[in-house]
C-alpha cells in the first residue's frame, strides 16, 4: 500500500544549521564538519530505509526521512561533547542511547518490512 508522501529536498549542512538555530541551539562547529556529519547521518538513516518506498524522483526526500536525518545529525554533532557515551548534568551522569527513538518513528513507514 503506497504511503502518502510529503516531500522535500534531501537535507544538507544548511538544513542542520537552520534547524539548530530555530531551536535556539548554536552551532559550534566548522561548516565542513557539519556537512560531513549530515552525510554520515544520511548514510546511517538510509541503512534502515527500503529504497522501493522512496519517491521515484531521486532528488525528493520524504519529509519525515529528512527530519530523521537532521535529528540524527544533531545527535552526532553534539555527541562530540560526550565521547564515552556519557553526559553530565551537574552531579548527575547519564548514559546516552545509541538510537534515537524519534528517528525510528519518523522513518518507520519507509523501513524494510519484517516479513519476507
């Protein structure tokens, strides 16, 4: 069954910078690094995507997939501040998840089916 698809362009470093700025988070990274991180996030998200469920036009990206890539890129960008997978908030330290649940939910309609 085809999914209703709201499409946009594939995200870039500018997409990440815009999203972070709109959410009152400054980008403290080299522009080239931000572009590389978005590329890495795209590859990571795309590993779980069934290409047959994407639009026929390769320049178009489902909006939820684009948002998932930006969220994953933001996670990777700020992961630099917690190199051992731990984040400290005052006297409290937390282990960070390796998978973002929101990313999973956003791409769910485009992932490979579990059944053969």
